[in-house]
C-alpha cells in the first residue's frame, strides 16, 4: 500500500510538471516582454477626445514624467521625446470602473484566492487595498481593453470594509493606489427583488427593522466616538473608529441600495444623519425614482448595465435605460460592471447605456470624468488635460464598438505592453505547433 502511494505521488508530480511546463514558458516569455517604458513621449496626428474640452482633430499629446505636459493641435514636439505617430487613430482618457472586485478575487473555487469578504457584519476597518493582488491574471486582461482605473471594493455584511481606487499597473498595492478610499455600506433592504419572495411581508419587515437598528446603533456609536475620541479614557474600537472620518466629512460613504423604496429610505437616512460625502451605488431601480435622487443631490454609480430587470413585470431594457433616465433627470452618474474577470467589458456596458437613452457623450463621461469626480480623483484622471496623470489609451475607433482595437496604453505615464493571458493564448493557438516528430511517418487517420 505504501509503495502504491509512493508511485501515485510520483505520477502526480510528473503530471503536475507536464502541466506547469507551458505555464512556465509563458512566465519566461513575460519576463522578456512585460517591460513598460517610462520617459518623454509625443503622440502625434491623433483625434483626441479630451472629454472636458471637446475633441481635438489632428492633435499632439506630450507626456513627461508621467504627467500630461501639453495637448493641442499646434504643440511643439520636444527634441528629446519619443515620437509615436498614431495617424488615423483616436485617444481617450483611461476608462474608470466604479465598482469591481478586481485584484481581490482570483479563483472562484478556492477560498484562499478570494479576499473580498470578511467574517462578521460590521468590519469597516478592513482595507481592500491591503488585499489587492497586483499579479492577478484579470488585471492585464482588463487594462488592455482600455480600463486603467477601478474602484475595488469588499462585499458582504452591513459594513463590509473600505474600498480603494487602484490604477491597473504596479508591483505593489501601494504603487497601484490611485489616492482615494471610502467606506462601503449595504443599506438594509425592504425585500424588493426575486430573492425575498419566499418570505412573508411581516418577516421582511422584521428583518429590515432589525438590520436598520444595527445600522443606526453603529452610526450612533461612531458619532459619539467622533466627539470623545481624544479623551484619555477612550479605548481602541477599530470598527467604530474607521467610521469617524465619514462622520467628520473627511471620507466618502458608498451606500449600496437598489430597490426603489430602499433608495428613497436611504436618501431620507442620509438627510437625517447629515453626512456630507455620500454616493449611492447599484441603484438598479433608480429609474423609478430618478427625480427624487436628483433633488437629493447625491451622485450615483449605477450598474451593471448589462443585466436583467429586477422585476418580471419590467421591460427587458430596464437595466439598459436606467443610467440614461437618471442622467436625463439631472443625476450625476458613473457606471460599473460589479465584476472581476469581465471588468474588461466596461465599454460595452457604457455602449448599452448610450444606445438606450444616455447618449454617447454622457456615457463616455460616466466611465471617465464623472467616475473620477465621484470617486474623488477628478484632479488626477478622467480627462485629457495638462497637469493630469497620463492615463489614456489609443484606439482604432469608438471604444464602445466591439470591432475597435486598443493599440497603445499608458498608465501613470508608463507605456504598458499590450499583452495579457488572453492575447498570449490567442497567439499561441493561432500559430500552434503540435510538436510532430518529423522523423516518424505521418499517420493518415482517414485511411484507418
């Protein structure tokens, strides 16, 4: 039996090595090609969509030390700049996804590879940034689609943790950090949607009341802590201490809320509490109460757009039209995929929103400057302006079209190689070599 086990282990080790060989060859290839360039660049002859200052025909964009140094139709090219002629192509600000688990979730079937959820209902002190894996496979897959920045956020519980903005290039989470954090809160639901239908109205009401009591008790403690935090006899209370910056108006609060009545309740709750920096997220039934959201002045991060309706009686395109209805009512709207491996599809979520009432210009703003401003990084990214970080991409056309190709990508001023696992596998199998031994006769299967 022992000898059999040894043989099984040897066989398993051999199979494992056979499996790892192609992966190791990919890794070695990565060491050779995954080298970003940094320096002074001049991109010339481009159609530049600045987002905030119109479209520049036949424009030039100068990058120096990671910052946009000049942009316009009549820009003098520095003699020491690396010139990249992008004639016939278009330049856009890097797209920003307002809600993902990118970097926190790698392999769905392995618990150790999922780091977006903590035990307990009240864990706002848990930092998503510290859990980000810069080597996550989905990151290069995402950025080569033109998405340069994301809001990566924890899930689960009432106050699941602190989300963070990250740029999709860097060796460490600190290098990737884009400068903003925010507390995430899941607003207690009144029971809208399919998952609650098996419960009676009384049960739903009791659940919601219990959850609201927990929420209010927690924030009452946070407000009290804010008043006495400098007292000598105050003990360390990390869960509550993490909420104090929200109470003081220093850190934004992102309230996840979707059902129409819950949205109205959340708006009323925010007004009662008086918190200054609040963003509504999800908001899948925002189209039902768009006017009320607009009156509240609260910005919204909506999505996913490519989703099914929340109610069977709704039109098939309710989710597609939702961002446009809110935007047309006067709400400041950004978009999100609320995904991990398919954050790369952000431009197509925006494309659906554009086609179903939002319009291309507003949809583009929703994944660039609106998202940047709502997330608190509008002074750094979200548009092509002098003084902002060089986060942008070059494309063959409209990024909302599936036929468009991204040809060049810059993040934090680095010219990032256009490669990912998807691209490498595509190239591998497009030019595959089955490894046939030419010294042996070819077996004709048909003759057999």
